[in-house]
C-alpha cells in the first residue's frame, strides 16, 4: 500500500510538472506511456489511477481554457479500453467503445474518426465479432479512398497493407487482403 501511494504521488507530480512545462497533449501522451508501463509490470491499480489523474488534469485545463478537449479524453479512454481488453473484460470494453464514439464525434477530426474505426475493429476481433471487425476495415478503406480514382484506391490499399504488415497486425493484413481481392474482382 505504501509503495502504491509513493508511485501514485510520483506519477501525479510528474504529470503536473509536465503539464506546466509542455503542451497538454504531450502530457497526456506521456501519462499514457506511464500507464502502459504500469500494465506491463502488472500494476493495474496504478495504471487506472494514472488514467483518472489524466482525466482530472484535462478537466482542469478545459476549465481554464473554457474549451473542451474531446480528442484528449479520447486518448485516455482508448488507453482504458486497451487495459480492459487485456483483462478480457468485455462489458467495460464495450462501455469504453461507446465513450470513444462520443469523443470522436465531438472531436470532429478525420484522424480521430479513422483511429476509432481501427480501434473498434480490434475490439470486435478481440471479442469474436469478426464480421463487425471486417465492416470497420471496409469503412476505413472507403473513407480513405473517397474521391480517388482506381489508381488512387489501389494505392490506398497498398499503403494500408504495407502499414498493417509493418505493424505486424496479421488480422488487419488478412482483412485488407480480402477486401483488396474483392475490390479488384469488382473492377
């Protein structure tokens, strides 16, 4: 218990110092890295406490700036989702997906919308909903290839396949190969 308090105090002070010295987004990203390290060390309570501290920090900064930061809340919720998925907690994972959808809608940024589709695809795949996962990948391809000719769409597929292979994401690679083959057959 004493170690937990020391670690938590250190993490909170680190986050506070970073918030004062750099941008809020960088602070949130660093806090998420801390959470990832904590989960790797099986320090789940500390990782969830770090996320709560980040939520508090974002809320304080939102009040100061009088401007919402849904894209930052999105990042913290995505980290929570990662943790719940590692714990195989489908119920809490679903709640986090719903929060992510809400934050992505409020953020109104293409990058966040695309990340949401990738995140949802991973969630669906993790919990055995492969059809829904494939649908998310399909939406992502459609989103990225909108307004492009055949060559542009082909390049979009090639780029996404290369990225999936580079990230060693076998499920995404298989799904994209299937979608790419279907698209090629359709033209």
